[in-house]
């Protein structure tokens, strides 16, 4: 065999090995189990997110939901969502036998808490499906969670623009809710706006510490609470 033929044979053998390796890799990939979807009902605790509605409306501007931001009288603190959580991370968009769409009669019963049909539907699809509850049971739990947390009166009724210390907002919520530990609440901001107060609740809706949520608290000295107007 000439040198050229030997070199050609080596190249052919190498190509064959590469093809074999690629085939084995594809076969292994096909045999590997798909990534497990988040399982409904598999979570450790809830986060109740209370949004300062004027901050949402100011931040989103023309893109804000008009059902929420066009309301008169204007909303103050509203429920953004009730989110099932793991100690680290959270499940979302879990498989559910319930429909994606929340029926209008059920939506109307909860507009006092979550002031737009779009918000209610989104929260159900992304978070409610992961609770393992029906639509009605999930939204009933949202109401129970909201009733578990008292709003500080001087903040809930704020009709003027205020620069507030996020730590003072947290302290006001803790004063209004005896037994609420510092590690169970986080005040969040976006830019200069105070956006949300997030309270961690056990599956029985008792207050519980949540270090991962607490670490995401606002670090600004001052944040703006736009007025309810």
C-alpha cells in the first residue's frame, strides 16, 4: 500500500470513529429522560407579594394595565400574587387539569384584591397551577393570605408622594403584624420607586422566615412612594 493510500485509509477510519461517536451520543441523548417539569403541590412555603399600585403605574407608564391604573379611586397596596416557593427557587407553569383561563364570574370575586383580569389570569397560570389547588381554592387562599397581613394605616392611605426609608416601611409592617419576624419580610424597590412588600407564609399561612427572599430586599436609603391620584 502506498503512503498516499495508507493516509487515505487512516482518514477514513478516523471519520468512521467520529461518525460512530456522534451516533452513540445522539442515541444516549434520545434515551435520556426529559427535564422534569415542576410538580404541582411540591413547594415549601408561600410569598405574598403586595404591590404599591402607584409605583407600578408610574413605572409601566403607557404599558400599564388600564383596568388597574385607570381605576378611581386609585388603588394603594394590591396583591401582585401568592407564589409557592422552594427554599431555593420556585416552581412555575405547572401541569394542571384546570383551564388556563379563569372564568369571568370567578375573576370578578377577586378584583378587590388583584385589580385586573389579566393579572389574575397570569398569576393563576404561572403560580397558582403549582399549588396543586383548583382555581377557586387558589384564589380563596390568596384572600386568606391577604387577610393574614395587616397594612400599616399611614402607608395604606398615603395620598401624597413620599420618600420613605424601606427599613422603616418594613418596621411599620412588623409593628402592624405582631409575630412577623424580620427574616420573613422584604421591601423591594426598582430604581427609585418602592415597588413591593413581600411576606413569607407557611403552607398554613403562618409567618415564616425566608432568607432567600429577605436577601433581595431594597438597599436604598430612600425610595419614592408615588401618590394615589
